[in-house]
C-alpha cells in the first residue's frame, strides 16, 4: 500500500518531526510504502510529486490544514490534528485507512468576495527572528491562535532559516485590513505598500499576542512605497527598532558564515591540529575554505547587513567595505559593528537630506551614496576608529586567553546566567552575539559556554516533566518531550511555555543550571568551533573539545534545572501548551 504522510504543527519544530517519524515507523511496520512530507524547520520540505500522488492509495494529513489541497482532488484523504497522531500512531493510521473519504478540495472564494462576520478583520502577519528557528514559529503560532480566538481571519508567513514558509499571496495581502510585521530583523516591506502596517518584535508577539493584534488594529500606519523603515517604527521601543534590530539583522546574515567556517576548520583538524600547514593537502584546502574564506567574510557580512537594515540597499556596499577594512586593520567584530552603523547612518542621511536636481537624482543610489558613504566610512575607520578598537579587541582577546581558572569560571557563570535569563530575549541575544563575535578572533571558549548553557533550560524542562510525571497532564508531558528535543538542538525557547506559566520557579531553576554549565565549560577549557547545532555538533570531529567533559557540563546543569524544578513545581500549576 502506498501512502503519503503529511505532518505540520504551528511551531514547525519538534512536534512536526516527532509525529512524522513515529507515523512513518508505524506505517513501515505494516509493510506500507511511505513518502513523508514534513512541513517544519528540522528538515527541508520534500514535497510529493505528481507521480507519487497519482500512485498513492491513501493521503494521511496530521495537521490543522491540508497544504496545497488542490493536489489531492479525488484521492482518499484523512486529516486530523497532529496531537491525535502522537500518542498512538498505529491507531491513527488504522483510523485513516478505515475512514478516509474521497477528497474534494475546498473552493477558495476570491479575496474581494470572501465573507466576514461583523467585527471580523482580515489580518496577515510575518514573523522572523535572528536565527530563524524557535521564536519565528512560536510567535507565528501565538498570533494565529490569538487571532482565531478573537474571531479574526489571520494568516501568518514565517521567514525562518530555510526561507519563507506559508508565504502570503498578493491577493491575501490586498484583502488584508492590517499587516503585522513581528520581526527582530529587517524584512522587505515593499510588498505591503499602501497597507496599514504594524511593527513589533517576535518576543512581544509571542508573549502578548492578543495585545499585539489589538494594537495593530488600533495603531497600524499606512505604508508608503518610499517610506523609510525608521519612519514606520515611531513609538516602538529600542528593542523593536534602532540599534538592537539592526545589530540582530547583521548577526542573522553572518551566522551561516560562522557555522560553515567553524565546522570546516574543525574538519581540517581531523588530520592533525597543524596538518593544514602542509600546502596541497585536504586539511589545507579545508582550512582555506573555512578560515581563509568563510571567516574572512564574517565581519564584512555583519557590517554590510547592519548598514542594509538601517539604509536598505544603498547601505550594503559601504557597510561591507567598512567591515572589510575593520577585519584588515585588526579591529575585528567590534570594528565591524561600528563600521556597519556608521555606513548605514551616513547612507541614510544622504538619502534623506541630499537634495539633487531631478536630472541626476537617479544616480544617487548607484553612484553618489555608495561613493560618499564608503569614503566617509573608510576614512573614519582608518584614521579614527581602527587603531583604538584594534587595541581594545587585542586587549580583550589577550585577557580571555590568559584568564586563570577563577576568572574563567566567573565569566562562565555570567554568560550561562545571561543565556537562561530571558530564553531568547535581548539579554540572551547579547551573550550569544558576544560569543559569535569572538570566534572571528579565534577565541572559542566563551562560545562553548554559551551554547552549553543555552541548551540547559529546554532539556531541564524535559527532565522535570519525566521525573515528576504525576505533576503534569498528558499534553504537558508531550510538551516536555518536545522541549527536551529542542534543547538538544540548542533552542532554549523550548522552555518558554513552562516559564510563561510559572516564571518565579522556572527562571531561577534555569539560571542556576545554566550558570553551573557555563562555569564547568569554562573550567574544563571547552572550545566550540560552530555557534549552533546543539548536541549534534559532537558528531563533527574536533568541533567541540574536550567532548566528553563538555557533555558532562551540559548534563550537570540540565539535571540541576530539571530536578530542582521537579521538586518546586506544584501539581496544580498547569503549563500553557499550544494545541
């Protein structure tokens, strides 16, 4: 029997993956031939092709909706919420085989004719966080649930690490009463020109989703085709605009360079720590790709996209030029950040205030802005900023390299506590950005402590839900399993549902465990070559050293968090679990 298995949950994360794997295994045990279409972030979507659909005897959809339903017209299709598939996948598949009817795709009314009940609004939203993983999808889920609960028609597009998913169509945007951009990084707003747009952060959308929708309906402003991003964010906090958002935009574009470069350097160490010094060898080639190229692009990309976030496309070239200068004169990631902001604001000032004759106005974005902004940025970096920042970075690097065990432990405690304090919020991101920046200076210890501590909250909540099972309902225990998997992937936001309901117990437990893990990681001298990937980075030889002691630090902190919360949690305190 040929079946197509489709799973999707609003968060796009662990539940999608777990349901897909459990259903696939259950189907294979029955001798069925399975194609899995998993709509999530842990793997790219492997969409069923026309031939597979034509030969399928059954379509099983574990999701709230059928993706691209017109594909399955006339096929036997069974659809149910993903929560029903997890507890007993064999029963779920048996029910699907027995009850699946011939499927007729729903008719989609034209946007202009779609009916809405009195008071119902059409809302479209986009969510995007710096790493494009947890907050992106959790905010999308929160907005979708809040919108439905308030009686509004809402569609949310997520711009995650593998690109846009559930992308909004032109018709949906045209029919929308308001657009919500819950984004911590800059996204292209041009397709929303002429619509009422409300901007906020993913954290606000996640924690105050209903208030976000209410504020959007009341406070959204008209987006003009030529309006600058800054003018459309008046009244927002610093976290939702300005320095914080521009910095995170740069970091989000830099991360793939850091991950790829760090892992390639680690692979070169497989042949020996100094094997890359032998020209013509594979180790030398890997080091050239990772250290000589990917790491060389880190700072220019960071600076370029900070400037891009500030001034749009005109800021990109001067920002990258300033970033390359920062790298060449030794001012590192600190110089790159300064170069990005300088280039961006110079380009923005020229765009706004340089009034030119109409005959040469068209030359401004391709000639005048790049020339002047690059010149100003370059001269300031060379003659003003470069040497002092280079000296500061050199002193910081020397201090970190020469720390005694006491100072190392104290730094680990601080970084570990910061990673667990707000679970993906600004303090967490500040610590993470600090660690990523130091990788460009070949300082790998702080990043190891940061990633280890960031894994502790979600793993700890999973441990607590297992150790104190009697204090948790069945959905809460399922949330604990998902949190554990997310923690292994270095997604500390998996603990947010628990912290949101019981913050006075969860947050201190997480901070205690994270501080212990950070301290132990720094004490054993752990070094991490890549700033993401969680426990799975251990599969890459030399990506983490020493691997066993590093793993021990994670286990110790996770047990502290999990066991302490298992003891402190009250059985009556229910955790908010997304359906």
